[in-house]
C-alpha cells in the first residue's frame, strides 16, 4: 500500500535536515501534496535517520 503520487510529477517540497545553529541543510528526500491535504514523503536511497540534539527535519517548498 502506497500513498505516493500516482502521476509522475515534480515534488512540491524538498525534505531536508536542518542544523538551526548554523542554518546548514542537507536534502534527504522529497514530498508531494495530495488531493486530500495529506503529504507523501519519499526518502533518498541509503538515507539513515538518527536522532541528534538540535537538528530538525523540515519541508521546504520548491519554487514553481
């Protein structure tokens, strides 16, 4: 069962890890807005998420 977009289209967001202390971010995936208002997220291959104090995962809207 997958909620990934059915039509092939560009992502609406970049999924990034953000270090708020220095503002650096790294792209770890992508996200799409669904018709029902939910968001589908896909991680890049080989991405491993580990907990680190101060870091956050955020969506950044892509420019149209």
